[in-house]
C-alpha cells in the first residue's frame, strides 16, 4: 500500500469533509438523505414526524422501506394516516417504481469502496469493501476476521478512489474482541494521527441478540444526525450472540426469524444511508456433506446467505498462510488470494527470497 501522508477525517476540524473541493460531492450525497421533514409540505403533521423519528424512521426512503404493519404499531397511526404518508412519500421520493438499467448505472456511481489494506484482497473484492451492500467474512478463529475489522476502522477514514473523502466508523462488538490500541500501529502505517483515528470510531458492546438489534436504532439515529459522515458499520461477529441466546430444541425457527429481521434492517441501513456494512461470522461443520464431513460452512443458514451481498471465506492453507476465497457474490469471480497480518493490519504477503 502507498504510505504517503494523507488526510483523515477530524471531527474537530470539519475541513477534511467540508473543504471546497469536496463540498459539491457532499451536497450531492446528502441529497440522497431526504429527511421526513419534507412531509410537512404535503400536509403531514409535525407530531407525526416526531412519532416516525421515535420509531427510527428518519428519511423518505426509510418510510418506503417500512411495511404498513410496522407503521400501524406507531401510536396514532391508522390506515388513513398511513395512506397519506405513503402517498406523500411517492410524490417526494427520488426513486419510485421501475427505472432503466442505464439509470441504475448512474445511481451506482454513488457507491464507494473501502480498501482492506491489501492490494491483492482489494482486487479479489473488485476494489474493496462496497457501500450499499453487506460484506460477510467467515472462517475459523485466528484467520484474520477481527484483524480486518480493525484495519477497516482506519482505512475507512482515508481518502480513496473516485472522490471518496473518508469518513467515520461505527463498531458493534459482540465478542469483546475490539482493541482500540490495535488501531494505533495501523494508523502509524498510513501516517494518520492516532488520536483522530480513535475519535472517529464510535463503539458499542452488545451483550445479547436483542441488545444487538436495539443498537441499530442508535446507529440510524447517528447516521441521520451526521448525514454523510459515517461510511462504515462493522458487526463483529454477527451470529455469536444468536447462537448463545437460541440454543435449545425448537428455538432455531425463532432464531432465524429474529436474525432475518436484523439482516433486513442492516440491508436497509446500507442502502438508505449509503454506507458499507462489514460483518464477521463463525463457522460450523457441514453435517449434510457425507462425502466431506470436515467441510466447514458459515453459521446462519439461508437467512444469512440470502441477506449478505458478498461472502468471503478466510482459512489457512497447508503452509499456514492465510487465504481469502470468494464464497458467494453477485459479480465477483470465484478465486482466492493470500494475505498477511502485520503490526500495521491486513497487508499483502511479502515475497520471501
């Protein structure tokens, strides 16, 4: 990786985000976050907007993503009021109904990609961790999942390709593996200020699966309050607490339902606020594979498989080298690359004479 001195987002000095050369890009990005305050112009009462925000719905797109049953649970929301709100959103929304594939190409120009710290791993991912998508990395312990999480905490703050200006990070920790001091040598590797890097990571510890889901309300609130500043949401790991909370006979169906609700929320968050969602996952033995009983597969079943946009498997080969392999993706080819874990985070494997 290129280690020339670069700029990092500083919350004390918003110049890194609001500089003149980047202001136009930021205004264009914020235009996508259509605040529900726009509903006032269409006869929706201010008190109803407060109730929507209390339910974690802050944007026009957020209303469109919410089913009527969920809206009906809001105090004072009957069918008639929901109809008025939904119809008003149709009039305001920048995206209604069908569009052409060519228009979708233009819309996807908003997407950015975060470097992993390894050029080879970035190449495998088609440029890096993608926004408006969920990237899942799974594998056994010691393969580098959490190390990548820590590396991304730093690289997400760095300016990148296609005008990406860097941004802040939200980290949800379910296994108590987050180590802020790990970010210091990674920041040094990229010549970034350690204090600024740490200050740009918003951290929360989740203690059970319900708490993990509830924290997403806080995530939405922060993304709305500081629209466009947060670029990455990390969940490390996504399944750990669900496996503990739902382990009895007959609880799998309930677990999968709750998991599906959380994954749906993560999908909507990634699209509504144009951020990258990165999550790590555990593995289990594939008991259905009688020919290869030692084959490992990610935990979470079809719910997680369908919700994740891109799935990457981390493992070690016979030489002990760490390998990343595309497991499932709508656009990436099936291949694998080697990567290394260094004091400065995830990096390329150095050639050894």
